């Protein structure tokens, strides 16, 4: 806990992910220390510390929080416990290896790690390649506004709240999109409902999530 | 200006990791052209991040952290690979995958007007490049599964509309169409099918399986 508190970011930095690293301060009060449970801890900032100073304590905190979640994700997708354990370790090693490529303006640490775990799983379990977007591919189309990016961490908090408010049948198809390792035609078959119904539930869920995100801005 | 995009379910299958490899390839290649869908996919990945955060943790073995920490020193940060620039505007994501530019591919002739390059086949899922001279037709057909077509060069038209580079067409089941390559340059598409095409003409019915359709 002490090690965590020492390395934990100042909570207000959540809004200024680009400036992390320039403005480190130790927490001033007990209340601030208590506020920095892993739930509110700024994983993005810890990940930036790993990138900038190869901070092993920050890495250990990230490991403690995310490795068991990545393992749970892999178990949900049908990996054996031994494989899930191996791949979860592998995912966190990838985090160490790729930390300098992490851009807090584009994704939260959880989202970034999700994409790492997803690709590792496709690679290791499905033995397929994951076609990766190349960042140098093409310029932005004129007329589409680039995301301001600053709100990624806040967005994740709001998304998590909004997800819990979805109707059960919509949560189900959204979760299966991430945890079933199946295209939607097979998800529809497994649920015994038409593909059109799966798609319309997804549309409703996405419309609702977007509304929640839009309203909060 | 891209007018035809993947639907929510297709993007979600891509972002969630449930999509077949060939389907992921066509969605990723569409996103090379489409800033809008890239932003949509990023949002959907954030959904994955949120779900990950909320999963009940599965405890790691007691020595997991220690064993990972001892490996950290041996690890060198990855460099972004430097890859050659395409000479004919082939999107990099596709180029990295097929190992060259469109014009480097070995095109196999399939009748006087059409040629193709097989890229991928797993079970019923296939990905191929298709090329048609202006006016070339695939012939009227329906679908034994989904058919996704992404225009890379030129364009084509059918009853559902006109498609230009970057546009992604989704067809399935009993939807019937007969795509015709637009005038001008050759039309080159990336095409993914999750089931056989059901051609109407007897000739195509006989010939199609020979070419793996």
C-alpha cells in the first residue's frame, strides 16, 4: 500500500494526461492517499511512468490490477487456467515492452491493455494474424473533427456506469461481442434468435451509450 | 468521401476480436480510408476496456509478479517497424498483410474481363482480390453467407448503389445483385465471403467452384 501511495499519481492529473510527468506531486493529505484506491487510481499515469522512467513499482501496481483481469478475460474466452496465466503474464510483459507507444490521448490504460490481450489471444489461441492498422495509413478525411482525446479516462468511467444501465438483453449481446469469440451470426444461433435481432439490440445499446457519452460532454 | 460503412455489429466484431481474420482484414482496410470508422472502432475498444475493468479478477499464481519482474531487464522496447512506402497507393494495413503492392500480385485470369488473387481461406471464409475491366460483371447472384466487398481502385455499381474507393458493401442471404465495374480504370476490390455465392446462370454455377467461389 505504501509503495502504491508513493507511486500513485495526483488524482487531479486525470484531466491533463498530456502533462503527466511534468507535474508530479506527492499526495498532501491522508484523504488524498485514501482516495487513491486502485478503483480511482490513474492507471494512465502509472503507464506513462513506466514509459518515461521504466518505473518498476508503477509496473508492479499495473500488474497487480490488470493481470488478474486479463486472466479473467482469457478464462471467459475458454482458455485453460494455465494458458490464461501465461498469456496474462505475456500481456503485462508486452505492456512493459510497448509502454512508450501508449498514447493517453487516444485510449485509457484499460482499453490499451484490452487490445493487447485481444490480439495476443487471437495470435496464441486462434492462431490467426490480427491485421493491424498502420498509423501512417492515410491522412484524416477533411471535415471530420479529430477527437479531443483529453476525456478518455473520464469517458471510460462514464461508459462503465452506462453499461450497467443497459437492459439485460442488450448487455448480453454486447458482452458476447467481446467474450464469445464468435461472429454475430454464430452468436445469434447460440442464443436462438435471428441475426437481425442481435444487430438491432447492438444498435440500441450503442445509441444509448453514445447518448450517455454525448450528454456528459 | 466514404458513403458505405460497416454496420455496428461488424465493427463490434472487429473491435471485440470475434470476427474472422479475413473479416478483420477488410474492416481494418476500410478504416485506412475512413477516419469516421476508426473513431467508432476506438470507442468500441473503450467498451472492451470498460468490460475488462469490471471483470471479477482471477487470482494470478503467487510467484507470477516475481517471475515477470525478473524478465523485465531482458526486454528491449519494441521499435515501430519501418516499412517501405506503397508505390500504387495500396493501404499499408493491406500491404503489410499481403506482402506487397496490388500491382505486385500474381493475378489469375478468370474469363476475359475478371482476374483474382486468392489471399486466405479457412473453412467457408475466403478473402480474395478481384479485378474487373470497365463493364465487367460478376453475374447475378445471391449469397450462402455474408459477402463483404471493399473498393480499392475504380468503382462498381449495382442495384444497391455505387461504390468508390474506401466504400464497403455488405450483402447477405437472399439479397440479389449483379455488380458491374464502372467506366474508367479497372475496378479492384478486396472481397470476403463467409459462404459460397449462389449464381443464377448455369455457366457461372459450373465455373465458379473451379475458381474457389
